[in-house]
C-alpha cells in the first residue's frame, strides 16, 4: 500500500489534475487577506534602508542556522529589511504582484505573521505584514508571547529567545485557482524560496535565523487565529542578532 506521501505525489501528477478554476472562469482570489481591524504601523520605505553590501558568495558562504541569539533588540529598520527581502512588493499590477521572491505564476500564496518579542519601537505581540501597503498590523499585544509559541513547536525552548519569529501562512487557493491540485506542490517549494531569502538577508545585518518545520499544526493555527484549512501555517523561522 502506498503511504500518504507517495499518494500525494501520485495524485498531483498532471494526468490526474482537475480543470483549474481559472479555466472555469471563476474569479481570481485576492492577492492579500483582508486587512484586520487593528492598529497599523507604517514601516520605513525599502529604498531608505541602509544595508551592508555583501557579495552573493559571502551571503551563501555565511549561511548557517542559529539557535542562540543576543539579547539586543532588533531594530525596526532591520525587521523591515527582512520583511522586504522575503515578501517585498517591487511592482503591483491589477492581477498580480512582482516580489523579491519567486512564485509560480506570481501567485504569491503566503501571508507573513510575526511573533514580536524584542524589536525596537514595537510592542510584544502578534503582527501580520501587509505587503501591499508595506505596513504591520498589530493583531494582539501580548507580553511573553514568544514563550507561548514554544509548546506549539515541540517545546523547542530556544525559540523564546528570538527577537522575532517569522511564521509563513499559506493561502492555497491563490495557487490552486490557476494550477489545480499541482499547486499544492508549489506551496512547499516556495516556502523554501522565502526562508532561504530570510537566511541571506540575515547575513547582511549580523543576524541569524533557523528554519523550523516541527510544530503542532492545529495548535499553531489556533495561536495565529486562522482556520487551518483555507489558511494554515506552513513554515516558521526565529530571528535574532548574533
């Protein structure tokens, strides 16, 4: 009997795909989830950021996973740089966006949630990056929120020491609308694209991160306030100065 993974790859092969909703003439899903009724924080313009110049060789050569972080706060400018490097919008058009990371058909199926623990100028709490307007939405203010995240990540206690944890939430219909069942494969590949960009960007600001795929799905989705079906956590990475 085939296991679950084998069935997934078999059933997402091209001969088994259903007709995409795009071909059926169904409306395209929104490029971003609705803006929450929350405090909005304007971020520095990407062009204003001062980032150390590193060669591509240096960035790749310095790439490593860090699980120990300084207790110094991450600046808002540095956080902005990391957000722009991972989901920044370079060009917005009526039907799509061009961003700093690749995505099949420019569908860009991710929302970026942030567990902020130690960032200058930001209250500890849960935020969402509004990429189209380049703002942060404060979903809830909460002291010691990073400690609450730990049990959802198989009790990896080092996560609580990060200045901020990036949590990428997939909105699969943005991709499956065009690519049908095949789009599910793209979600996982593109999460890797985004996280690798975070690694590269961290290396330019003396910060480090560590990709984490070990988490309890339902509790983490509940923690984020999402339904776990139309929107679900797919990957996360704590970040801090090193």
